[in-house]
């Protein structure tokens, strides 16, 4: 049997694919794999561009473990099954009087996969999804199920906020949420240099701001989203004109198959790094036809988060799956690293363990905690074992 990710760029042939319908079946699958000496990886929506999922042993597909488990309205927290797609959260949360603080510009990922890789949206006051995690329920390598929060197994909690799927199977995740809110969207064209010169003003003007630069030109498509009390406008407009509930405005259709590299840069270096990427592409990759995306992200204190300890700008490079992406991505990565960049865990990068240790001060501590709950490496695939310096 063969498994492919969303883009089709990554593929593997698992020895078995298990599709549990609930936590007890996850436990059974993990214990059966351990008894057979097989390693385990999990997959949600398969929207990652990295090699985190790839395995030739046991692959647990979380698609059937979905839905809201419970909500704590006084605490503004909601517990969600790990396989739940972000796209399935908006309406049920709104019925409960709740909403995610933020989300990315696509909503096809599973919540466990998005959390495991530090997925984020845009907004200088808004953190990534991992920073919203206040608790988790994890099936460990021996089949035991543990609950963790900041005050319960605190080291495990810190490690599982960005877990890379390497600590165990997250059967449930508890997120801090807020009351439902509406957003009004605007899009316009502007000059790239002018936007970079005004970037602080533009990012502070509304709750969300981002722009897309089309290689070969000098203009960028800017997008702002402002929180509003105005009534929802139906039917839902096209991208750039929407006024509706947050989950209907934040999510976009991005159906063209592609691969992607994204690096997080200290916010103060964002404009200079973006200009350097533009110059590199104009000089060395003049035929690139895919846009470059520029977003902002608030600082957090999450181990392995790309925004830990610093206000952040993220810059994303895209390439079609019918074109070799490595020359472009390697060249861009050199620029990103010269600005103290940290790679997105769910997208393409070429750093090994030493490079990641340089980027993340908690790298060794994260591995210490990970190894304490999975000493035999049951949740490590060859890629993760390589990052840990343990070969294949």
C-alpha cells in the first residue's frame, strides 16, 4: 500500500495503515505495533511538506477520531479529538459560543497535525496554535494514556505543544479559545518597497495583515482583516471582500498543488530579509511564477516554536510540484539562515540536528523529555532518528 501527502510530492509504503475510531483503538494499535517491534507514525490531513509522516512500518490515520469532546465556558477552553479537521471546528464552536483565537489561511489540517508543527496565521498580537494548547491527552509508546497540562506533567506538556508527532498519539487536545467574532476583509495592490517601508504601520492597523509578492513585478497584493461588530454579509463574498464569522474569512481555497518552504525571522529583520529574497529570486530564479507570502506572528514561550522568545515575521516560498524545488529552496534557505531564521516544522527545510539545535535553545531538553516517554524510539521514523543523530 502507498500513502502520499496532499501535494503528492512525498510518498511512502507503510507496512500497515490503521484507522482507529477512538482512543481505545489507538491504544490497541500502539500496543500491537510495540509487540510486533514496529515503529509508529500518525497522519492527520497529510498537508505537511516535511518528512515527518513517512514510514514503512505502522501508520495511524486519525481521520475517524474527530469532533468536540467538551467545552469549559467559564475557562474559555475546548477539548477536541486529535483527528478533527480545522475546517470542521467553526460552526460547532460558534454554537457553543466559542471560536479559535486565530488559524492559518487554509483549514484542511487536523488539529493535532497543526499543533504538532506549530502552524499559525497572521497578526502581530496573535500566537500560533501550539501556544493555545492548555492540555493534551496522549497515548504513549507502551499504550498508557496520560493527561498533561502546565500544572500536570509540566515537562511533558511543554514538549507536546510542538511535538512533531514524536511523543505519542494525541487523542485529545484542549485549547484556549474566545467568544465568536466577525472579520471584515480588504485587499488592495501596492508597491513592495512602499509596503516594506510602512510595514509597522500596516501590521498594527488591523488585527491581521499579510501580503503576497508576485515574482517578476514590483507590486504586492495586501490583505487586512479587521474585527467588526457589523452584521454578516451573505452570501459569502470572494476572497478580499468577505465580512463574516472568523472561520469563514480566515480560511481560503488553495487548491493548486505545490511544495513550500517557510522560515520565521525576527520581526525587526523581516523587511530586509524580504528584500533580499526578492533580489535573489529576480537574479537567480526569474521564471518563478508562485507568490511569496509575508506574515507576522506574536512571540511565545513554547519549546520548538518558531516564534519562541521573539516577535516574528514569516516568509513563505512556493513552487509547483511539476518543477524541481530544491535549487530554489536551498538558495532561499541560505538567505533565511543569515537572518537567524527558524524553519516551519511542516514545510521543506534542509537543516540537520546541529542546525536545529542552533535555532532552538530547547532542542536538547525537548529530546530529553521525548526520550523519557519513548526510550525505544517507537514514534521515531528514519527522518526524526536522523535529526536526533541516531542514524536510520
